[in-house]
C-alpha cells in the first residue's frame, strides 16, 4: 500500500502544479524566486516520510518538513505536509472508514507529537508567522503541554489548515470533494482542478494572505476570485483564459499568493484518488 500511496501523493502534487492558478505558482506561470523543480523535489522528499508506517503523525510531519527545508533552504510545502500527513497516517491504518480514522489520528496524537508539529512549523517559518502576536503564539512557546487538536482549536477561527484538524476536514469532504466530483462530469480534469482552486479561493479568505497582509487585503482578494468564479461557474465550457491571466498577473504583481487554497486543492486531489483506488468508505 505504501508505494501506491506514495505514487498518488506525487501525482496529486504534480497535477496541481501543472494547472494555472491565479496568484499561485504553476509550471506555466511562476512566482518570481520560486522554482517548479523545487516543488517537485520536495514532493518526492516528503513522500518518503509520509508513507512510513512506523512513524507517528508528529514524526511524519517533523521529519518530512525538516528534510524538505534542509534540501532547498526554503518553505515550499509545509501546508501540504500538514494536511496530507494525517490522511496518509489514517489510510496506513487500513481503516473501515477513512474519515472516522482521520479523526482518531488527530485527536489521539500525543503531546510529544504536538511539540514535533510545532517544531516543524517553526522550522519552516511560513509567510506571515512572525507578524502574529496573539494568543498561543508558537514562536514564544518552548514546550507545549496541549495536544495538537487543542492547539489547532485556538487558531481554527482564522487558519483553514487548523480548521481542518478541528472539524475533521469538513471544508474538503463536504465542499471540495463533492464540488470536484461534479466538475469532473462537466469539464476536463485540468479545468476541474483549476475551478476547484477558484472555489476554495472564493469560499473564504486565504490563510496565507491573512497572515501576511491582514484581513482587509485577504477579503479583497477573495472578492476578486468570487467575481471571476461566478462567471466561470455559470459558463464552465467557455474559455476564460484571458480573465484568468489578468487576475494571475495582478496578484503576482503584488505577491498575493493564496497558498492555502493550493494546499487544499492538492489534498482534495489526494482524497479523490484514495476514494477511487483504495475503495475506502469516506
């Protein structure tokens, strides 16, 4: 199972990278200073740790994050690791129901695992983390006595990855996955992935933008996505490449990268493949 799981994880990362996603890095529309080769490299590095059955959730996240950062000296995939690791861990348990097992994996993670996950986040130092000075600032903490579920609960009101840990990936299972399944019946897979990303970017403010630029800018970007998405979703077979490029150019000019929406997209693709290949009830 682990080799097959590694393959579909790498496929999900590559599929997302191939699609032009306004504001986010892709093979054909790059963010200045970022490189597609590095995205591919860190997906391969992280895959090795995310399918190791003998590692705890905290170890999976810490070792994969550290190795990726050490290899390219930059954070390219922390969000993907944080979202995909619990899923991989749950599937490696050979569950009767993936979502129920996923909830167990997160809620049963021990305190030492929480500290490893916090250490991974500190090590990766994602954009905007240093600007946060509110409750439970992980940069000021030495050793955490809470479980990861409790820590994520604190930040779940503004961080979409934290929210996934708290509500058992509701945004993906209840919105992203059915939305994507419906899109695949109407348009090509590539366009369905692009529209999935647009759907996430239109749904609520991106966490990466919130951390870096604040709620005013994050909400403004979300509204831009909503305007464009509404046109595209009403006419899914019409060509909107020009409008996509315009928004992409604008967002990249000001470095507004909805990175969390890209992470959610990768994770949705992974679950979609798990559902089809492993035939595990969700």
